[in-house]
């Protein structure tokens, strides 16, 4: 006879916490992407003097919000969720390191014209994909 305590299916509390995390993380992530777009528009369209500086500072708030969401989620999580988050953070960190090494070399060789936002974006995307993939396993 199989025990229901050892079920691999997440319970309602765990599903609720995970849903809270994804929704709470998605909102500042979308705001971050939109603020980066505003930053790019300020530079491309040549907005008057105070706006490019303001547009440069705008992404800081959603980035801090994303950090707070992760810290609150980890603090509320059980040991298994903490392990998954740590593993996903490790994957994102490794992708960021590799991207930080490869992209400048490609730019120096004249193969690609990249920015540091690509490094951050790939690391963040790797974290998200790893988090979902490890959760599904």
C-alpha cells in the first residue's frame, strides 16, 4: 500500500505559493522590460535633457521588486522549494557568467554587437526556465 504522504504531487498550499511567486514575479518583470524599452526610446529619439537620466533610473525599482519577491518566496518555502530555487539560481548564474565571457569576445571580434542587457536577460531567462523545468521533474 502506498502512502499518500509521499505523493510527488504538490498540495494546495504549495500550488498557491508557487502561483503567488509566478504572478508576483511576472508583474515587476514586465515593468522591467517596459522600463528598458523607455530607456531605449529616450536614447534613440533624443528626448530633452532630464528624461534620458530619469529613464536610466526607472529599471532599478522593478529589479529591486523582483529581488524582494525572490527573497520573500525563499523565506516562505519549505526545504524542497529552497533547493529548487538555489539550483535554478545556480543555472542562471552559470549562464550569466558564460554569457559575460562569450559576448564581449564576440563583440571584440566584430561578430556581434551586444550589450550588457543581453547578459542579464539570458541569465534571468535561464533562471526562469530552470525553475520551471526543475519544478516539472
